[in-house]
C-alpha cells in the first residue's frame, strides 16, 4: 500500500528493462504501433539489437508472434466496425496522431493528464490509459517512458493476463495532486486550437445548400403552410441570422426545434480544446448526441483508437442548442467553475457547426440591443473573440446557424440598423382551416382518440368562430390532451364527443 493508499505491485521486478519493454508490447499495443508505422520497431528493440543481441533474441521472436496475432485482430476489428466508421471521411481532415508531436500538444500537458488518470485509478495498464487519453498505445508508451525518467511512474507489475500495470511513485503522486490544483480537467487529451479552427470551418453547415425538395422531405411528417417553407428555405442558405416572429402558439418554436433534421450529416465535436496549455471542456452529453455507439458507451479499445480518425473527437449529430429567458451576457463568455476548476465554453462555442436557437427574444435579462452589440462582429465575420480568466484572448470560428424567435414585433425589439443586420425577418401567422384540420386528426391519432368530421365541425362552428379564436397550431394538441385526461379519469370510451370538447374548451380558455 502506497503513501496515499494506492496499491503498487512491485514484488516481481522484471529481469531487465529490455525484457520489460518487449513484454509490454501486448497484442493491443502491437496493433496500435502497427497502425501508426507498421515498419517501425519499438525503440527499446532498436537499442538492444545493437548493444545486447544475445538478450533480445527471444523477445523479438515474442514480438513477432504478438504482431502476427495483432494484425489478425486488427483485420477482424476493422471488419466488424460500423460502416460509418470506415466511410465518414473524417480521417482526411482529422487524422489520428502517430507521435507526441503530431498531437499538437506540449508533452508536459500530456504528462499531466497521464499521471492524473493513474492517480484516479491507483493502478492502470497501457490499454486503459490509451482509452482514457484517446491516444494510441505508442504515444502513451512514450509518455510512460518519459514519466519513468522523471521518477513519477514506478516500474510496472503484471497482472494475471500478462498486461503490465503502472502506478505512481510518491513523487508522481505529489505531481498529480499539484496538477489537479492547477486545473481540474480529467478526460481525453484536448484538441489544439489551430486544429479546432480548421475542422470547424470544414464542417460548417453554411457550405451545405438546402433545396426545396430536401426541406419538404425533411418536414414531410410536419404540417406547415407553404408560405413558411418558401420563406425559411432560402433563409437557411444565407449566412445571416434569422428572426422569426408572430403571435404565441403559431408554431415558431416547434418549427425551429425541428430544423436540425435538415442538416443531418455527422460532425466531429472535441472532448476539449487547448489554448496555450489551458483546457476548455466542450463536449456536453446532453447537447452533443454521439452517433458512434462505441464512443457513446466509452467502449473504445486500443485497436479502435488505432483505426480511422483522431479519437479525441466524437462523431455527433449537429448540435441544436436552445436558450430562452435564462440567457445572460455571461453565458456568451468562457466561464471558470471554481468547484471543478475547469473552463466551460460559452453557448455559441458549444453550438458550433450546428444551430443556436434563442427563443422568446425580448424576455431575457439582457436586452436585445446588448445581445446584438455583443455579436455584431461574429455575425459579420463568422469568428468570435473570447478570453480566459487569466486574460488570454483567442479566436474561434462562429460557424453556426443563428435563429431568433419572438412574440413581439421586430420594431419593439431593436432599431432599423440592427434589423438590417438580421437579413431575414419571417412572420408566422395562424393556420388555414384545412391545415388546422390536418393537425387536429394527427393529434387524435397520437392520443389514440377516435374523432369524426362531425365533431370537428362542431369545434369550428360552435366554438372557434363564435369566440373569434384563430386556428393556432398549438390548440389541437392542448385541447385533445385535456380530452384524453378526462377519458382516462372517467374510464370513458376513446371517442371525442361534444361534451368532452366543451369541457376541454372551458378548461383551456379563460372566459
């Protein structure tokens, strides 16, 4: 038992450094090394081949056996990968790094993450550390060698499966505790800012042209007037933000929340990004929906890390971030969480390569004028300038579709100068009777209620028209949900009748 309660197994010391490193090349690590440079031998094999040929004879034979087995397993692993992994093309602009230098990160930052992961687990093996850092085994092995040179990591011990396990020395434990005090981030290795900027621009949804046929197909199961489709469609091909306005219940929010289905391709989202050795955590599992289920469940073997694109990225659906009355100016800047000691991204950075939807504009604690003043430059130049707590400033792409929705008229929000910057102002109005009827019967199906045209005519002729109630898209859902509640409560047949409609109408509308 170590000084801080971590288990360290040092009873069986390897006979020599050469044998230890040769045996450390487990099938998983050998596969990773092969995928990076199939012709490159491990460093320790090169050294011992010159200095001690009599010692390396047996380990080299053992490595070749492992490599043969690993190659078979790599082929089997790649054959069993989802089709998406082999064909998405991410490797063309986010290739996996083959060395510490190719990660784009300083070795000290990687060593810090390495010892923090070992600190958390007490003991760890090469395969687990490769999954924790989302780096290949050859890179992690190089980091472990460097940590051993600094006396941070003790000589590995083997478990029953023959894999070597690593633990921290007393010095390494102290260094890990210092690292946690410095920054609390514990996760995969981050993406350097320069690479994030490059990939975000490549993945921009602004480069995707949307046609009328594609929009109608994407909204095939939804009911909206042709005027809305014909107005919003061209706006989505613009580089300017969109303001959608109209009375409450006209379907503005519902429409905007479904726009993401029109930009369905998968994009890469980083776990975190690095700016001058500081780390900003980007990935949010509540917002970023992972398409690769192996990554979503954190089941990423060293063999998978060796294949395809850089696994410091996650293949996700384009994000759709919705914010409303809770929005403040501070949410548009990088925040430092004192509890976790981590930098947290602003909402526009989390929504990059997706859609940022600001609902109910004009009801926030920040005024629309203050909001637009903050975003004048990002809206025009498609780049945003942020700052860390220590005063470091940096630039990030502003590659997202920005939508605003409000119940107010545009003139009530901001002046004409700001309205011109918005580009598109699209009004939502009440539905026609025909579209209203389509939604009514669709909602009847959803609530498993039987309704005939006679009952619908009663709703229109005896309730809507005498009370001058417009045909709003939200009414069928809301009225029929009350009908359904009454049916369940009184154990009635699943049929809509006049009495149930009258009860729902009186319960829903204020006299």
